[in-house]
C-alpha cells in the first residue's frame, strides 16, 4: 500500500506541469489557435523562472517572470498568425525550436556564470515545500494522497477549474467558443475576434510558462541541469492531452494525472510485487517511452475518427480575415 | 423631403477588390417603414454593398448617413450600435451552439438566461416567429436557421433589416411566412432591404426597387409602376425575351427506364416508393413536387450515390443498379449530375476556373501531363457564354460571387455532353438572364440527343421548358403528364397528393 501511495503522490507531482501546459493550450485552441509552441513556451518559462528564482529568491517574482516571458513568446506567435496570418503549424513549430534553443543557450551562459550547476537557495525551496494542513494532512493514506502537496499543484487545479467554469458559464467563454467554432459568425455578432484571440493565446502561453518553471524549479529540485532536458517533451504530451481531454480543462485534470502516472511509472514498477516478474523487470526505457507511445496513440486515434470528435473547435488552425470570402 | 427622413442614405459608395470594382459610386436611400428590393445580376455588387452597411467591408469612398447623421462603420459591432441588422446569404451561425446561445452571442447582456428568454419570447410573439431556443443550429432546417438569424438581429434592437437572398433556399410556404414577418416589421416602422432574384417576390413584397448593374446604381423604381419586363430590362441593360423555348427533337424512347424503384432516405423511412418512369433521348422530363418529396433521393440514386432497396434503373437496356460511378462510365454511359448542394460539391474553391475544368476532364486525357490549353479554352468559352463575371480564368473560384460560382459548375457539367443529364434546381440563386442561359444550354443538350431529368421548383418554368412532367408526392409518383397540355392548377393538385392515371404516355 505504501508503494502505491508513493506512486500516486509522484503521479500527481509529475502531472502538474502537464496540467499547466494542457490548460494553457486549451485556452488558446478554444479561440481557434493551434499553437504547437507549447514545448518552446514551457522552456522559456523554465529558464526565465529558474533564473529569477536564483537571482531574486522571490517565489512570486520567479513565477510571474516565467508567466510573462512565455506570454511574450505567445505574443510573437499571436502577432504572426493573427495579424500577419502566417501558417499556424509552421509558426508554432518555430516557436518551439526558438524556445528550446534560446533557453538552452542562456542556460549554458548561466551555468558558466555560476561556475557549476546553478542551485536555488534552500530557503527559497522551503517556501515550495508541501503544505502541511494541521490534522488533515496526517490522516492516514488520505492525508498524504490528497492534502499534502506544494502550492502549485493546487494552483494548477484551480486554474483548470476556473477556466472550465469561464467556458461553461460566462459571456466571455461563450464568445471565445464562438470564435473557435466560426470566427465570421462571431465577428458578425459583434465580438472582437482579434482581441479575444490575442488574449487567449497570450494568457494560455503564460500558463504554459508556469508549467515550465514548475519543472525547472520544483521537479528538478532547484538545480539547473545544463544541457539536460529540462522540459523534455512534456509540451508535446500537453498538446496531445488537449485532445485526450476533449478541449475541457476540467477533464484535463484527470488526463494530466493519468499521463503523470505513466511518466513516473518507471521508478515504481519494480516495487509492485503483485505484478509478475517479467513486467517488473522490463527495461526502463520501455517505461520511459510509455507516455510518448500513449501520446502517439491519442493523436492517431483522434486523426482517424476526426469527424466524430465534435468537441474540437471547428476553425482550429485556420486564420481569420474578415474581408476574405 | 428633408435628409433626416431617410433611414439609410448612401452616397458615392465605392469598393474595389484588387482589379474588380464591386461598387462604383453607388447611391441608395431607404425610408423608415419601407421595404426596398435590391435587384441586380449575379456579381453586380449587391452583397458587397450590404456588407459595407453591416461593417464586414470598409468602403474605399463615399458617405453613409443613418437617420440623417453621417457615420463611419468599422465593424459589425458599430453596425449593431446603429441598429442595423443583416441576415447573410450564408448564415453566420455557430452550428454546435443552441439557438439561444447564438442569439445572446456578442450582446452586452449578462447571461441572465431567464430574462433573456422572456425578452426573446415577447419578440417572437410580436412578429409571430416560431423558434425552439434549446435546439442546436446543426439540427435545424434552413428556414429554422433563418428564423434564428432574424431573432438575433431583432434581439439586438435592429431598426434597419437587411436580408441577402433569404428566399433562395425556402419553400414557397416558408417564403410566405417570411413575407408576413417582413410586413409586420414594416408596420412597426422598420426599414427593410431585401435581395432576391425572383421577380414575382420583388413585385409582391417591396415598395420600391433599386437596381444595380455592374456595380453601379442604375435606377430606383416604385414597385407599383413596375412589372417583370421593366425590371429585367433595367437590370440587364437591354431588352430580353422572357420566353423559354421548347425545341422539337427526334426522340428515341426508353433511353432511361426506371422500374419499381424504392429507396430509403437518410432517416430510414422510404423516400421513394415504387417509382416507375422513362425518359427518351432528346427529351426533358421535369420533376415537380413540394420540397422533400423524394427529388434528392431520385437524383442521387440514378447517379449511383444512393443504395437501392428494390427495382431497376435501365440505361439503354443495361441495369446500372449496384454499379459504382466508374463502372457506369466504363459501360460507356456518360452522365452528369448537378446536385442541389453544389457549393460544397464539385468545385475546389481555391483553384481557378481552368483547373476546375480539368478536374472533370483529366481522366480522359492521355499521358501524364495535364492538357491545360484545352481546359483554358473551355474555361474562356464558358466565361463568355454564361457571362461569368470574373477578371480572367485564373481567378480562384472562391472569389467569384455566389451565382457565378454556380455558373462555373453548371457550365462544366453541361459542356461534357452527357447522354444523361440530371440537374436539381440549376437556376436557384441565379439572376434572370443567367437562368435563361442555363435553360438554353439544357435545350441544346436535348437537341444533341441527351435525356434530361430536370428537378424544378418554379412551375412556370417546368411548364415551358419540359416535354413531360413527373409529379412526386411523399416519394410516390402521382402521374406523368404532358407539359404542353397540363395546367398549373392540375400540377398543384397532384403535388398535394391527387393521383391521375392517364396522360403519361410517351409521345415521342
Ligand atoms: N472578398 C472579396 N474578394 C474579392 N472579390 C470580391 C470579394 N467580394 C466580392 N468580390 C467581387 O465583387 C463583385 C460583386 O460581388 P457580390 O457583391 O458578391 O455580387 P452579388 O451579391 O450582386 O451577386 C464580384 O465580381 C465578386 O467576385
Ligand atoms: Mg450576393
């Protein structure tokens, strides 16, 4: 049982950055923008957040800067695709390449500067320790499983729920959904299509950036691994998760934690004594591959029966120009 | 009359798209409590002009006055603020949302569902509109969608209502309902602009007719002083003949023989019940019937696109039931099908006219290269013959106006000289002049010896153009009558479900 609880706990922790990435991308895709730059924006957030944490030791500033710099990357994407009407796929891929590149290079410079792998102070890290709720956190099993996480786990869940509520109940949510479905109808109804698209792309990008900072600061425990894969493909998993969650950030919560479980299965599978030995002893690389295999399967299934998926915004990936016909 | 009395006053409106001058110094005025019909050939700039009023396009020159005040309309939002509402030719609705959500979309009201629903209900009662607020738009018929559009603009408080070809897709009954609504609005003091190609509708509903020709405003005529001939001539710019020819031809009977045909519709019910008829070569067989009587299934079944439950379709004595379209072609049968829904089918919007011609002919050409020269010539011929309004044949089809897109498809299908030509409502949405061009082309095919199945909606046209008319009601044949002898009243009775037993013999 203890093994299982540890595994559950680890799954939630590794699912959290995925949840940030997925929620951010859902916001963007709901308004019709298919931003494949998630991985890049997470990298930007990872570096910017880490650097600020290292320099200023303020948790608030670190995540604010992560949000802002990834949002800046998203602004670039928004300007190119919404205003200049460039191809969304190409622009998104470019943003990913750019984000990984610049963050890696700056990461090297930072390492050089620090004379070794930069390390965030333990005082800073202690502010991100799991929150102990008196009595509740010490309830056997339940306490550890649900009530003993670092603040950003809760923040991720709250953001996902808030965005789901916005789409379900608010006027703005209705407007954004309409834009993603049929921008010319939304436009004719008097909605400011460009403004909403910009805002969704930028805020969505910023949320992805928080996910990146979560990885570089919390997942990697405050040490920048120069040359290592800080974000390591999580952005791509998030893109697939959007489909898995059928464009609902509420469903994304479950989806992220399931994928989180797969990403950390490699560390726990050996301990599950109830499983037959050959499963426990399979090479680790098979388990490392699992989340990406699952991602591929989700993408294939969704492209095979793309007609049946009605929750996909209809104008996803298409640029809108009012005077076009 | 002082300026302030006009609800809308346009002066010198000009709009240019690349090489096309869509609107050329257009003047237009509408009073409150007046219904103005806007008339013009396909591509004469009607939609463009109305889109300028609704904020979709921005004019390159000219002034707009609303209730006497000069305004600038930069977006649909500005247009709403001026109480202008437009019902677009292609509806601007979000298909996956409900009627209610579509109506509320973009309004400033908080999502106070109860209050909004009450307001909408009051509106609907006032203009006797019927609407199911909880229904999703994708599950609605065209006329239901149109009602949503109307409620949408009324809910925004529109005092000026613009309708772009609202009747093109409606049945006669639905059109009458719409007209009732428009009359109620007129009584309420609203200004209405309606675009339609059907002259009888123009004469019935409007107070004044304003004519556009090649982007220029030509004339404004009081409807009371107009008739079909005057309007057509003003629109086309020359005297034209409103007679449809019916040339005599050599007929060879039973070119197409349909025997005891039964098919199921999309809803699983029988769409055609035991349908039997024949067409000679060199003959046009018209099909009359209220919308949804099985016309669509009939066309699609003969074209090989619909599953047959029972019965046979013999073309030149060969049964083509169960054959795929390419097997039909291999058997040496050439068939052209111009479907009801042609904008989605048959043309590639982003390709130019020439390449759309190639789509049909490339299979017949030899070698691996495309024969562009011939396709280009065909394209140029069509542009001239059908007076398709386009800068040249390398303009993407998507940029043409709706009616012109249609001419490209119809022209291509007819020009392939099929042995059997199936056409459903080929003139729908086309202006008078183009409609007559289409009738002439169909007649020419008849003279070449083709068998033509012509699904029509205008009984006058059916009576003048066809040799015989088959009447369908609920998927059953009510009779096949000689078009030279039958009266409109008799056709009406048959369409309503009265069978006749004689008169259907082939006289060819
Ligand atoms: N967005 C556009 N881009 C390029 N050309 C256009 C556009 N809209 C209209 N046109 C052209 O302007 C002319 C007028 O079109 P339109 O107003 O749709 O005609 P109508 O509604 O009278 O049939 C046509 O030649 C059409 O091809
Ligand atoms: Mg038009």
